[in-house]
C-alpha cells in the first residue's frame, strides 16, 4: 500500500511500513523519472500479491473424486 505522507511516499506491505525517498517534482531525465518509481511499483506489487495469496488461502476448495467421460 502506498500513501503520501508529508510530500514523501510511504510503502507498506505484509504488516510493515517504511518511508521511501522523496519523489522529486522535476526530473533530470526520463531514466531518472523511471528510477524514481521502481521501488514504489515493486512494493505495491508485493503488497497486492500478498493480499491475493491471503484471499486464496481462505477460499473454499472442492476435491474432485472422479471424472467420467461422456460420449
């Protein structure tokens, strides 16, 4: 999860949250722009993946007992 905190972006996932580097308003190059968002993107992806795995863990399941071929 990302939240803006006092001009900085805080990243959290899996019950932890830490403050990242300040994302500038202006960038020196397109590479600088892209590099500024790699960590937030990875943290967000990790958090969403963990959330999806938690949902899957609690989902109901069914066991296939037999399969019959019909003509």
